[in-house]
């Protein structure tokens, strides 16, 4: 995650852009009386400052998950809308500047001619400003259409990744490892069952030797999974399915306490057990193939951001694993990798995470990716390397908050383990 100073710098830039956009609004709506009233300015700045304050609160405070997800989406929609307006303002200002630099007439005469032009018909400046305002509707309409159509939610994207591990025993060379993450079953309903099973079938058709599920089975409570419970019951693999908990699996966002909290945890553990998944709670397993072994480790959720709990105990997860040549770690939140694993546990070869969803909004191609989430998470999608250690971030199977995925599709990852030193991962953040 970026430092508080960096985020404050971004906030200052956004406020400067807001000040510039206010100038454009005044030009576009010059004939409207409301634009010249003091209360318009007050309301405008309350909105702008409030949005940035809300963003900072979402980053640094533990807020209700539904509110946070909705606010973050609304914030980025509003920023995209502003960016649609910005080019029209810049074009108009450049046009004005060129006219004033090349014209022999005084500024007063140029302004008078523009006013006369505006009285006869719509001026060029007014046209550009109104076109800019119209352009701001594009992202709003697009995201609104996404809500209605639930765009991209079930457009499962299969990714194949070669994972090079120099110390990998020969018996594991070529082994296929599947990963899914962030199912968020509370976001689905019974009508989604066929589509969900289609995604599960895509995973199983790849015939992975083992499977990792890296957390967030539910949105808030164990009961979330009831309507789609059987959709995931046939996720099995010859060498086993290993799982971990995500920040949503603890019931923290409904502030459960006492017996309800204990029962929720027991129910979550029971679901993993009924599925036949080996849930790793700050512990490890030895995976053996023809006499050779590697370590599968799993920690409970550990998030660098203050609103996310730090239940993970790496000291327990690595216990009695020193003799294993390769150690693969399931850790839901990718910020854990750089904040603790890289610094304190160099024996971990690869970490498998989820959590970010790629914010379900952005651009992702083989050579380029961008999402607003990168301003919160340094590693948010794909493969990363720091010295000999690697991290893979899966952008999720399900969704939460905004009921759509634009540019960042739901992901099923298939790794092929290779006992060699491969090329460095492409820089993705």
C-alpha cells in the first residue's frame, strides 16, 4: 500500500482538478443563475472534500463492508466522470490561448466578440463545455447498464501460468496446480447456480493435481452459502484441495461477538470440512509424491491495511518445515507478502493470494494492466517476484459490492510447476 503522504498528495491533486473543473462548470452553465450563487460553491466543495475524506476513511478505518464497497465504486465512477469532462476543458483553454497569442486584438475585444457570438448562437466554448458535461454521463450510464445486465460476472477467464521453482523435486516437475479465490457466495442467488457450476467445470476440466482456495468463501456470515452450497461440493483433486480463510470469513463486518461469533466460525470450518477441503489455520502439510515432499502452508488472514484483521501466525505456519525444499503458502491478502513474508520468511518460495478483485474494474491484457486498486495495493493481480520469492494474486471467482466486472474478469488459474529457473515475471503494477 502507498504511504499516507502519497495518498495526501493524490488528494491534493484531486482537489486541484476539482477547482479547475469548477471553472468549466461555470463556463458551461453561465446562463444558469444557480451557478453564480454562493451555495452552489459551498455544496460543490462539500461534495468534493467529502468524497476524498470518505476515500481516506475507507483505506484507514474498519467500515461496514457493504458501505465501503458501494462508496469505493461511487468514488471511482465520479472520478472517471470528471476525467471525461477534463479533455474538453483543456481543449477549450488551449484554443483560447492560441487565439490570444496569435491575434492582434486585445483580450477585451476577443472577449467581446466571443460574447456577441454567444448571443447569436452557442459559442465554441459553451459548446465544448456542454459536450464535456454530456461526456460525463458515459461512465455513469455504462456502470448503470452493468448493474442491470450483471456484465462480466460469469465470464470466467482461464489463465495458465508456468511457475518456476529451482528447488522443486523432480517428482513434482510438471504438476498442475489450480487456484480459485474470493467466491463471495453471499453475492449469488439460486438463479446463478448454472453459471457458477460452469465455472467450476472449467476448473475441473483442466484436471489439476491439487487445488488451492485462497479465502473469502462468504460475504459476512456462514449462512451466505446456503443458496449455492452444492455448486462447490465437487471441487476435488487427486493430491487434495487446500484452503485458507479471508477477511470476510470471520463475521467481523457484522460485528459478531460471543456465541454468534463462535458459531459462525464453527459453521465456516464445517463447510470446508464437508467439502473435503484441508483448511490451513496457521499450519502446514507435507505433500508427498513417490517419496519426495514439498510443504503446503496456510495462514489465517493478515492484512496490512488497518481495517483488516491480523490473525495470521507465520511462526506457527512454518513450524517443522525447515527440511522441505519448497514451501508454498496460502495467504489471502497480498499485502502480507511484502509486509511480512519477504522481510522475515525468505524460506517461502511462493505465496498464493486473492482479496483485491482487481476492484472489478480496469484494464487487463497480456502486456498491460491497470485498476484503481493499484493505488491501495502494490501487488494486485498476476505474478510478482522479489529476489527468489514469488507472489501470485488471483482476481477472484465471485464479486462483492458492484454487481459487475468491467475489464477485470473472474479468474481460474492453472499453474504448471517447473523445476527450473524461469524468466522474470513481467512487471504488472
